[in-house]
C-alpha cells in the first residue's frame, strides 16, 4: 500500500503540478490541497483519467478553522492563523478508487470567510448531493450550482450554523408546540449556560471571566 501511495503521489504531483497547494502523506493516508478555482477541473480528471479512476465520492465534510493557531496570552484564547491554514472554512472530499483500491483526501479552502462558497461537484459525483447540503446546513458553506441547496438536518426555521465554532452551545432559539395556537412556535433560549468541561480538568475560575 505504501508503494501504491507513493505512485499515486507522484502521479498527482505530475498531473496537477500547477494546481497543487500541498500534497502530503501521513499515517498511511494521502491528502491533496488545491485551490477552489481549480476544483472542478481537478475532480473531473481524478474521476475520468485511467491512472486515477476515483469513481466514488464517499464523503464531504466541512471544517471551521476559526480557533486554529497558537495559544495567546489574551485570556488563553486561540486565534486564527490565516497564513497557516489559508482561510476559515474548508470542505474535505474523500475519494475512493475501486479500480486501484486507493483512497484520497482532498481539502479545499473557501476564500471568503464571510460568505464561504465552493463549486458543487454533484455533476461529477451525484453522491455529493446530500453531503454538500449537510456542509451547507452545519457550516454555512454555499455550493454554487447545487440543484437543491437547502437545510437537511436542522429545522426550516433554524437560525445559524450549529457546527461553526462561534455558535453557542445552547443554541439561539428553542421550539415547542403551543396547544392554544395549535402550532409549533419559536422562542428565545431559556436554558442557563452550563459548563461542559469536567470539573477535574477546569482551571481555577474557569468560565467566570
């Protein structure tokens, strides 16, 4: 398998020499990072070219890098290191080649953190449909060209994107059935904030500031 990964790595580096941002192997897995502008052409070739033959897309997941970086002296918080990760939001695509019995991880950063957008790959792998809807729902990543981009896990009236790291643990609204109105209504969250870090791991005055 190590030899196969080495061959794949060499083929990727040669085929996409002008498009590879980074290409590394760790723990027996290969990760390719490319720019958002190149994703459709790269993915199309990864599927169609016989030397790659990644016939299946088995997963797409979003990532929020908003707390990625080094610890600072300012309250022990973690800040974004934009130069290191490229941007706040990314989508990671997990590909499978049945022909060659190989897997490949492809990471693509959305350039705009305020309105993160990437091209949809539903036209290349139809299985991306629900995966992209999930990343849209949970992270707010917009996939341009998706045939039916709408929430898939949260409710129609849900506010925000719950997997973003700045989303409050208690949420923003709560819902209940109102017997008098005979419908579901939304109200501000009424539960009190609570600590989720075990007491044994908390520092002195944890969470009080």
